């Protein structure tokens, strides 16, 4: 098992077990709020880039990490999360695109060892979101599991004009929190949820 501290990002420490991710009124702009109501992380997709890029800042606006696509228009591909202060590549957010289930794997950037997975729950809901008129209004639900498939937490969408997700991490002893919270924002932006 991996030590989640190996994936700590300098400049930010997420210690809560619950976060809310809100989409801004401007598409692909997000913020993560802790249980005390404080903004702990903000990210937005850089526009007009050949490769998708998401810089993330802390609540005070200091850059903490960046997520960049591995290829051009990378709907099903890899996104590299790099620490802004050290320049170190930490994890890969790996998207396995399917019409029946959204599956994201969080991997070590060097060894590509699986650290966690984020899977949508329910093929019918995923199909309805993609194929039914106004299906995008159906909130998504994801389960977070560790490398052995054990439950770690969940990401649950809420119904509303803009996307809002509640992230609950029940047991993150072996799963780094920062990539999970970042993944919730990136998943929403990439898949236009």
C-alpha cells in the first residue's frame, strides 16, 4: 500500500473529511469549500490552450498545483497533476471513457501504480445523462475506492443551475485527498457534467 503523504502538495493541506465543490457561473471555474465554509482550493480551465490545463490556487490565490492533459482534446486520456512549488509530477488522473460508466483512476506519476479509483454509480443514470434531453440535469454519483477496491468515500452531485458536488472521504489513510478533490473538479469540466 502507498503512503498518501508521498503525494502531499506543498502549499496546501486538506485535513477535512468533507468538501463541497461548486462550479462558478462561468463554465469550468470551480472552488472547494471545507466543512467550516472556507474556500480551500480554486481551479479553472485555461481557455484557448492546445492541451487542456487547470491551474489550482489556495484560498488566498497562491498557486499550489496544475493539472494538464497528456494530449490535445483529451476526453479519454491522462491528466498530470504537478506540484506548483516543487515542479514535481505527483499523480496521473486516468480517464477510461465509456458510455455506461465514468471511470477515473488516480495513479502514481512515476510508477503508474494505482492509488485510487473514482467510478460513477449506475449505467442507466450514466446513459440517461448522455442520451436523454436535459439528462445533464441528473446529478452524478461517484464512489471512491482504494487500490484494492475498498470503499474510501463518495462524490455526490446536487440538482441545481450550476454543478455542486459533496465529497465525503470516509477512510483516506492510503488515498491522497488533494488529487481526489482536484479530480472532482476536472471530471466535471472534462465531461461537461
